[in-house]
């Protein structure tokens, strides 16, 4: 679990959620908001996938 929490790409995508939540609370509720949430979810998925792939590569080297 630590490898996910300390990875900079995962941290960056999670901190990006703060701005998205603020936009959701204060901004207009339209189709762009849905696209922003989808984009954020994809960013988190890519960051987590990168950590998984890096971990597999490290295991293969050992």
C-alpha cells in the first residue's frame, strides 16, 4: 500500500481531486463537469497502473 501512497503520480492525481471537488461545489453542473470527473478517474487509473507495472518490472529483475 505504501508504494501507491508515496508515488508522486498517484499523489498528484489525488491532490488534483481537491480542485475538482471545489469546481463541483461552486461551478455550473453541466456536461463539462462530467468530463472533468471522467478525466480525473482516468488519471488515477493510469497512475495506479504505472505503479503496478513498475512493481512487476522490479519483481522480474530480482
